[in-house]
C-alpha cells in the first residue's frame, strides 16, 4: 500500500505466462452493509465458523485538533478499532464496536502506512478467548511494528478486553512505509504474519536477502498454542519473553528454515536464523489470503518503481526481492534517486510470481481473495485483487496453466478484501470509509 497519488497503468504480456484483457467493467460494486460508514477501513476479517459475522478493521484516526509530525516522529492518533458486523444471514446487518487499541507501553501511530493493520481471531476462540493484532506504535519516540495477543472479555456478545494485551513480537522499524501487517490463521491452525522490508526504497536497509536479521521482507508462521514438539524461537531483541526468558509462542517443527546453514549462497549460523520465516524475499506483502477451497496462499507484493506482482506463497519459497521485481532483475535507482543495490542472482534463481502488471495499470497492489461464491459467475473461482493507487480491480483466472487477468471494476483507495460468510460475496474495503461488495452487473 502506498498512501500517495496514483500513476496510470497497462498490463504486461510476459513470457507467455500472463495475459490481460482490457474491457469495460464486468461487475459492479454496491455498499455491502446498507448505509454503514467506517473510519479508514483497512481490512476485513472472518469469525471462524460463523456465517453470520464479519469484522472490519479501522486503521486509526488523528486526534481531533492535532496534526501529524512532518518530521516522522509521530502525531496523536486514536487507537484503531474493530467493528463487528452481525446479522448477515438474515440480511439485517448490525455494526458493533468490539475493540479499540490503546497500547500502554507506547504511542499508537497511524500516520501514512502505519496503524492498526491486521486482526485475526483464533480458530478455537470459544475455548481460549484469543485474538491477535498487528499494529504500529512508537516506544521512546522510535517506530515499532507489533504482533500481540488479546483476550476476549466476553465470547457472546463478542468483546475484546483492551487491557489484556500480551505482545509477542515488537520489531524496531527503520522507516514508516512497507509494514506488511496482515495476519491470518492458516488451514493448519498456525498464525501467518506478513512483514515488509523496513521501508524507504530499493531495500535501503538491506533486509530482504537475509533470514538472520529481524522480522522483515517475509511471511512468518508461528505456533501461538505452543504445541508439543514445536521448538522455541531463536532469541532476538524483537521476540518478547516472560520472566523466565521464554517466548510466548513456538515455531512449527516443519517450518522450512529450522536447520538451514546457508541462504542465498551465504553461510548462516542456525542459532541466528529467524526460524519463524515461512516465505521470504517479499518487498511488502500488502494483503495475503488462503483460498478457502484449496488452501493455496496468494499474496500481493508491492513493487518498487516498475512492477507489481501476485505470488502463490509456498513453504521455503524465496520471491527474490531485492534481486528481482516481478519477473525482472532489479537494478534501477530507488525512489529517492539513490543507486539501488545490485542484483546478486538471476530472476530464474527465485520463485516466480504468477502475474505482474506495470505502471500503466497501477503502482500499489492490494492483495485479494479467491472468490468461491457462486452469485457472481464472472469471478467465480478467480483470484480478485486491486490496485490502491489506480483503483482498478482485477480478476485472475488460471486456464490451461496460464494466468489470465482482466480489469473488472474500479473503486478508490482499495486497502483490503474479504468474504461475506453468508453467501461468499467478495468484499472490498476502501479508505474512503466504505466496505462494498462485488455483485453482478
């Protein structure tokens, strides 16, 4: 996600892998929940096992009368909120605020690409009352990105206890952009978390090619239940521990980097590796999701200056940033005019995206969801995603081993996608204050 003005776009026909069809809108968008309005809605999240409820995450507003600090020291922001939309099966949606962030050890920051960015309810929330969040805060004036666990004060009605926070990971962030911030429980019951490369441009902090630094440029997979047989994470300044020095989560024993001794041709000491890493080499995976039918993990990875990409993430996959951008070697200057870091390996050395598009179509991809509902035949079975800057919404179908894309609609400042669990409709969250649904034209 880039919170800045848009550039225009076209689609690239690339190596016979991807094709695009320019055409008029084939679907339309309508308000998802009547006349409901939201404050900077940035994501849509499910309630596990429910066809009646969905959550809308609000990024966080400036405190009335305050202004953000232009020197990037942070302004004053109201903690982001979670709105629960119930009554979906009856067609009578009701909005209820169920949570507002208010960190006790720092200052919540929602400037630019920061804020309340992700929310996930534990699949066994009725038993353990756990939910998880990803948000930005400043501690002693320094920006951090955090993953925390909160507890429910009540399961029915659903309500999060704002005083129950237990941080799991608190990562110092060198710049305010490229924060990732999505988190989902996968089909395996583990929590997956996306983190950006630290920000600025051109991988300025040289994080993307490493698995033995901090929580950057990857999707991570952790065991919040600390199941038997799953080891503790390696020590790191970002990993929060209890009085006995124990982390509050474990690492799945089948994570792909537990026993590695080299990465991208460089030797690494296994004890220094971020064994939480699951898929690496991602510049800024702004929204990923699991196909509810196949379990495949799709991600939209925001490009630098030329290409946006869609990836299917797999365990141990390296998607090549900063050596590649889309299908191409990355060697141009960064957005600040500084010489970019050179590519160290050819594009063929990395896991290729399934799709890319260039600046004629947009310049900030927002990853989407696979549509498994049947109410809109034009997108049934397709991966539906958008571009934050241009407002274009695309469908991506696999046909005969080729991924084919077409523009299906347009909207403004598309920050996230989700599903209406009552009927499978695709929902679209826009920072303009609306959540819409994709319907037949």
